[in-house]
C-alpha cells in the first residue's frame, strides 16, 4: 500500500468536514484535521495527481467565474427556455453525440454534470474512450456536431479545460 500525504486532499476533506458539522470550534477543527490527515494519506494519491494545480490562484479564479456565470446566467436562461417550451408544447427531443476535448477526468465530470444539471439536457452515456458524450437534448435543432457542441457544451468545456487541464 502506497502512502503519500496530499495537501490538496487534506484541505478539501477538512473544508467538507467543517462545512457539514456546521461549526468551526476547536474540537471540530482538531477532529476534522485528524480525519483529513488519515484520508489524505490513504487516498490522496488517487484523488489528486498534482497538488500544485490545486493551489493555483488562476484556476480558482476560473472556478469562481464559472460558478457565478453557470448558476446565475446559464441556469436562468435554460430555465426560461424550458418554461417557454412547456407552455408552448414546442420540443424536438432526441439524443445527440457530442465530441469531448477535455482530457482530465475531473473536467469530464464537470462538463457532464453541468449538462445534466441544466434543464433540457441529460448526459446518458460517455464513450469508452472518453471522447464522446451522448446527450438527451430537449430541442435537437441540428445534427451538425459543431453546432450541437456550440449549443450544448462549448461554455462548460472551455472552463473545464481552464480549471482542470
């Protein structure tokens, strides 16, 4: 069994522990630190390959920008679009294949989750080689891969690359 301390895993686990306990008393910080230390030694080398990437301010800035734009702009636009489709009964659903350029597994998960969390789209599968997403889309207006990619994943993939690759 290979043990390696991962500072990134330590801070993620500690932050998660403190968030879910709902407080940051001395007892919680000490207990959380012990739990985070054990977890970071046992599984840190599997979760984080390069700790320096985790501590990059540029990546954190991109993550904050992505979060704010995604939840306040992209989600709002798609909720309005789906609400319009419900009231007008205008939908052209189908499953489309979309090329995926993100190399990092965390980036792929971010893209897939972002698509699924957005109303009107659901990732139903990812190819074995990780280069294609199969997405159920509420409005298949085109089958051209470039246009589909632009309409469904371009924004998500751009930020996934900046944050994780």
